C-alpha cells in the first residue's frame, strides 16, 4: 500500500470513528469542545503508545483547532495519527555507538511487550506502569508479562507466535520416513 492508500484508509477510519462522538469520547456531562480537544491529545498519545512531546501536542492541537467543529477536528487528528511514523513503526530507541548497550525506554519496552504477548497496543495498566517507571527491573517486567498472559487475548497471540515460529501449519504436509 502506497502513501495514497494510507491516506484514504486513514481518512475512512477517521470518518467512521467520529461518526459517533459520544462513543469515541467519554465526555458525559462535560462540554463537548474542551472534552474533544483533550480527547484528541489522548487519542494521539494512545496511538503513539507513549506521552506526546510538546511539539507533537502542539501539532495535534493545531490540527484539531483547524477543524470547523469538534467532529471535523477529531477526524483530522485521527487521520494524521494513523499515517504518522510514530503510529506505524515501533520506537527504535536511542541510537547506540558500536558495542554499547542502552536501557530501553519504558514506553518502548511496554509496546514491545504488548505486541509480543497480546498482538495489540499496551493496555491502560501497562501504559500506567511505563508512565510510573515501573518497568525498570526484571521482576517488574515479568509481573506485567504474567498479567498480560492471563488475558484471553494474549493466548491467541502467543499461539500464533509459536505456530509461525515452529512452522506448525506445515506439519500435516511433512513426509516421515517409515524407517
């Protein structure tokens, strides 16, 4: 899929997502405009799987503010986010000099852990652990991994990983020498 395909897919997804703002945003009794503005930052942060930088937040808010109404502003933000490298690719971490080992940033570790074990974005508990710096030790990472593995969604991702890794879909086609 080329850039135009990403653009069209992002615009269609944004249009569908903003068709029902009440379902997209948890505004309750709050006024829609400030709730949607804050919601645009939350959507971008969840999609990027980490807190936004000040520059990213400024871009998101400028896109939101350029819209004619909250729905249009949110649609523009969602379309932008879905095409951004921060959404499409995992965080590569800091560049290393030859032979150096650097600790992985907590949000990068959280996204890798989530994608490996669940096949999807980090859940709120894992994001909160990354925000609080609670992925710094082996025991903390193990606790989060065990928690994720208890989830039924994780079992499907783990099974798929092992099926692909071991080539289990090819077992029926293998020839076994009778001798």
